[in-house]
């Protein structure tokens, strides 16, 4: 493990480590206006949602690492405390990059990028028509983290109006992630594109209020299994009860278990392996209670 005091790094290297490690980052494509009413549009990947009551988004137009100059977006939100946080998608990646070019103050990046300004409902800056999701926001605070090059300016926004394109909604009115065509920033020239083919649904996912038995209470034969991954073991540990004695007695009598026992009756290690691998298949299928029962009987036979 390489351990580094950040003050020992050049600003460029420090910036590179931070942006490559904290990735992929979602992108806020932010529209603002200056006091003359000229629109400005720029992407910011120092961005996330920080609460839903009130609905709070934060992005950071940082000072230039080279010159220490502030971004037009930062200047604008100090003048007119409103913005729209638009969520970009892959088909607009290069137009969004055009909007990131450092045009002079007063240049409207909607025109430069060819994207469509659409009038907002409760704020003055226009929305980006091509974005599937647009959040009209009031700027509640701008927190400077420093004055030097690379310093952040946290723009704390409260969402006042949400616009969702029906194209990305399912029948229940929820956002279908497979339709969002997400893009996200990583370090250097790297980006992530999260299309339907890259989205996983995690069947063993447990809500935090359903307490799992925990890794520490599982027998070492499970936590140290040569045949299970850490993700496999943790899924079993997330079940909230141990199998009962009756369930285990019943399972030992089951035909498929008897067949495994018969096939490996003279070789304990091969038997453990066969049962653990069968449990692994059940974990992959999402049959976690059965997997837990199999792992518990592996010790007993
Ligand atoms: C995808 C992407 C993400 C970016 N994220 C940030 C960011 O989080 N903070 C920042 O200061 N600049 C970021 N930039 C650079 C700004 O978009 C760029 O400096 C832009 O010219 C700022 O525009 P403005 O001066 O009109 O506000 C990003 C650029 C791209 C392409």
C-alpha cells in the first residue's frame, strides 16, 4: 500500500489521484444566468445529492488550478441565486464537452453547444431540453473551501421543481435506469457509460433495517470457505435468522443432498467442496436461505 501525505504531491498529481480514485462521478450540467440575463451552461462532476428533505444538491465550480480564476457559473450563482441542474446522457457527451470550453464571460454556451434552452417554471435560468431530468434550484449557499488554485466552491442548491421526460419512466412512474443512458466522469480522459448492459440488479440486496446475522456469527467453515467469495459469504451473513434444526434435518434427507453425500462419502474435503459449490449456485440464483442451510449441514455430515 502506498501511503502519501497530500502536501508532498504536486497540485496536478494530487488532482489526478483524487479524480481517478473518486469515480465514476455523476455530472451536473448546470445552467445559470448573469445579472444581465445571459445564460451560461457548464458541466460539473464534483456533484451529488446530499439529502431529500429538503431536496439538496451540491456541485463545485472550483477555481482554475493554473490561474486561480473562478468559473462563470460560480460568479453567476453569486449574482443570481438560481440554477438548473440538468442530468446529461451519452448522446449529448460531445455537445456537453463543447459547453465546457472556456468561452469568455457573457458567451451563451447553449448557442456554442447547439443544445436547446427551454424556459424554466420557477427559476430564470433555462433548462437543457435534451436532458431527460432537470432540477430547477434555488441556491441556498456558496461555501468556499479555499482561495488558491483548485479550491472548491460548494454551491448548495434546493430543488424547487423537477422535470422528468416520460421516455425514461416505467409504468409505475419510476425512473428506469436502463433508459437513462448515464455518463459519468473518471480521472484523466476516462469516462463511464452506464447503459442497460452494464446495470446489475442485486437480488441479495437487503435494506439496512432488516438486520443480518453478521459475518462474525457465521461459523469459520463458512467465512473461511475456499469455494465462496467475500460477496457470497456476506450475502449469507445478511440473512436475519439461522436455519432451524428441523430445516437442517429435513435438508439432509433431501434426494439431491443424499446424492452428493453418496458420491463423496469417502472423501470429506470433496464432500465439503461439492456442498459449498452447490450453495454458491443457490446464492447466484438468489436462494439464500437454502444456501445457508447447505453450508450449515456441510459441517455436520
Ligand atoms: C464532464 C466534465 C466535468 C467537469 N467537472 C468540473 C467540476 O466538477 N468542477 C470544475 O470546476 N470544473 C469542472 N469541469 C470543467 C468546467 O466545465 C469548465 O471549466 C467550464 O469551462 C466552466 O464553465 P463556466 O466558466 O462557464 O462556469 C468539468 C468539465 C467536464 C467536461
